[in-house]
C-alpha cells in the first residue's frame, strides 16, 4: 500500500484511551497515519502531538471532523459526547471508531445506528475483548459447533475495591450513563453475546445497588478523585437476560464488593455438547467423552500481538475492504438497549421487554 493510500486518522480525546489508540495505530504506520488530534483541554492534545509527531492540533472536535486531511475519526471522550460527535463525523463522510459504550443510553445509541445505516461509512465500537486470544479460540469452537446449542451463559467482573475517579464524570449518571454496568459490564455483555452466537435478546430482569460509592468507600486507583464531586451511579449490578431462542445470560459486575474475587473478568458458556470458560488470559473447553469429563486448557500465546492491535487492524481492514465490523453499530445499540432495560428493571422491580423499534 503506497503512502498516498494511507488512512488518515483524527483523534478526539487525548486522555488515557486516546493515548492507547495513538500507541496501537502507530504500530500500523504502513497502513495509516495519525494526522490530527484535539481535546477539550488543548494543552494535552498539544503535548500528545509533540510527543508523537502529529502535525495538526484542531481547536475543536468540529474542526477536526471537517478537516480534509482526516478520513477516519476515533472518539475517546466521556460517554455523554459520543452520539453528537459520531453522528457529526458520519454525516461529514468520515469512518468512525467509538470507544465503548456506543452511547450514554439507548436513545443516543439509536442516533448513531440510524446515521450509520444511512451512510456507507464504517462505524465500529472499540470492544477490544472480542479480539483477545482466548475468546477468539473459544469463538472458533462455537462456530464449528463443538459446544452444540448454548442454552445458558454466565458472565461477570467483580472488582473488590475499584471505583474509578470518584466525583468525576465516571460517577455522574448524566455524564457516564451509569457505574460498573455501563463501564465494565458492557464489555462482558458484548463478549458473552458474541460468543453465544449473537442470539436476539428479548427481555431483562435486573437490579443495581450503591452500597459503597455514596459513602466514599471502595475507591480504586484509576482516575483522580474529586471529593467535592457527586456519586449517583451504582457500584454493583446483576441481571438475567432472556433471548428469543430461549437461551439466557446472567450478568454480574461490581466496582466494589465484599467478596472473594481476583478482579478478573469471566465467562462460562454452557452448551448441549460442550462448554467453555474464559478467565483473564486463560480458558478451558469442557465436554464429556466415554463417560469421562474432558478438559482442554486454552492459553494466550507467548508472542501474542495483543487485542488492541487486532482491533485497530480490523478497523483499517473494514475501511479498505468495505466490510461491516464485527462490533458494528447494531451490536453497540443492542448493548445499550440491554443496559437501559437493566436500569429500568431495577427502578421498577419488573421484567422489561426490549423494544426493537428502530
């Protein structure tokens, strides 16, 4: 691919996640180049630009989006801004990679989905866990039919003492959309549905709790706290999601909880012919043969290039080949629809039927 054909990337948001995208896409310099960056705090964007040799610091996201020198926009800003920026970028004819969750709620996600459907641009959600080595090995086995019919699955991520950025946008409902459910729960929900073969979710029963955050307990190391800020999100969520085909998914996540946990994400798939478990960097395939329980260990390869690099490459491949990303706008909307339903179920105490009118 000649340098003239390199995909030119513009990054909106120069914080932690923006830095991750710069690092990974820089490894693919034969396919792309980062031509522009911006941030609400411009000195941060300027520092990133100087550090990584990015030629253009845009004064505003709008300026970056409408730059003739940008083909694709990467959105790594607080959740409340995702929809407005993504829709604007799609309508400006740019490809878009949006950090998870796609929207702050289902209504915001629907706006992105509709803009995506009305355009021929690539719109992809940054769910890097789908590109981890062990989930990819499990997915191969699921697709090959080795697990038979997956009738139920259980997924979760219990952090014992991990509330991020207390009092900042992380813990404000109107800026983040929620607590651990939308922060780490969306990862587990997305990955579990993908490994189950993308069954269509139809109803949700859930509950959320805030036993730590309001008392300024359970504080983690991510982000800088603002002790004068507010905490109005949950710190634990639990839900049962029912699919159209009768299969079910249990989801449980926390930022803070009193339990014996190693803070590692997990998924258990239970199928008629076999099962699969994923935990951190390892996993297992489980079945029964000759009346004996059989287990096969799955491990991440020593020389693994990393899930973030595979995600970045997938985004570029989709652009050059005109393919639909595996983490499409529809997958992002599905996740947001379920998250909204869990919060609604917790508020009402009732099962919530998902409304698929889009």
